[in-house]
C-alpha cells in the first residue's frame, strides 16, 4: 500500500514546533530540508519514512498520535459542556495544538483510562457496536455487593429505557467493591446497570479498553504515548 503523504508545513505544525505560517517562513529562509534537499515550498509532501529537518534537526513525523491518560475527576471528554474543563487542557502545549479526541467518553466524575487520538478511522472502528470491544471498570457501590448480581449481569441487565444489555462479567473485590467488563458503550451504562439492580455507583474508574490496560505508574491527570504494542493491540480490533 502506498504510504500516506502529508504537506511539510502541516507536518511541522503537527509537532507543535511552530505554526504553518512560521513553517512557510522558515522554508523561505532555506531552513527546511527534505531528504537532504532544501525545500522552499512547504506544499511539498513527505511520508513517515522521509527525512525532514528544520535547522538541521530531524522532525519526527507520525501521522497519528495515541495518548493514554489517567483521567481525573472534574474533567470532561468533549467540548459539549463549555462550563467544565476538558481533558485536552491537561496536555502539553504541542499536544493541545493537535485535534485529539477521546475514544469513547467517560463521565465528568469517572476516572481512569482514556485514549486520546487523532486517528478517526480507528476510533470509529473501536466504537462500532458490532466490534464488541471490551472495556473494564472498577467501582464502589453505595450498598453492599449482592450475590444475585452475578446471574443478573450475566443474563443481561434491563436499563431504564428497556434496553437489554449484553452479558457483562462481574468480579467482587470487597463488600462494596467490584470490577465489571462490558462490550458495549451505552450512555452512563455502568451507573444505569447498577441502578437497575437497585444499587448506586459511588466511584467508577476505567482500567482497560480493548486489551490496553491503564498504566499503574500514571497518577491522576498524567499521560504518556501508547507503546507500539498497545497501539497494535487497539488496531487489532480494526
Ligand atoms: N459508564 C458510566 O456510567 N459512566 C462512565 O463514565 C463510563 C461508563
């Protein structure tokens, strides 16, 4: 398959080093080289494999960016609620310039794993209901965990709107604590599942998505790029 090509000014801007306008100016000043040759026109295109330099320094171009973040409470995953801070504000300046969005949202009061990317096709595929991508959460309940939940969640909880959930795997971790794995993503799904069971979620933390686990070394609000293995695991669902 032919490698994807991107304009040089867009590549440079995507690294956060400078704006596209400044990249054009740098090219006019003969500061940009593509595979050794000076380029004065930044509409020239390069692939991930080409050698692009600015002032003699290599520019590492990756078409897509994948970030794992341990989302803290109080932040939202989309711009729908302008009164709340958005998770992108926790990223450094260069990453904030990229059009990154979260693959599947967490509620404002939910913590844990979110994956931020600009890879629209991958996000679309992972969120597709037909893919049944597994997501696991740890939770704390208001009332004690009941034995009856195992059968109820395995057979398919009926939500307040009549929707019958696909079977979910439950594990008890304490008197009021547990873990759950679901393979769909309805609005407020876990909270509504426990409401249907006559209980209430007090805290909710996502710990994995499609085989990618939250890195325990990440404190709340910290993030890091996905490793190549983690990105490959996500792409395995494509
Ligand atoms: N289910 C919920 O109820 N909330 C979340 O944030 C994620 C899943």
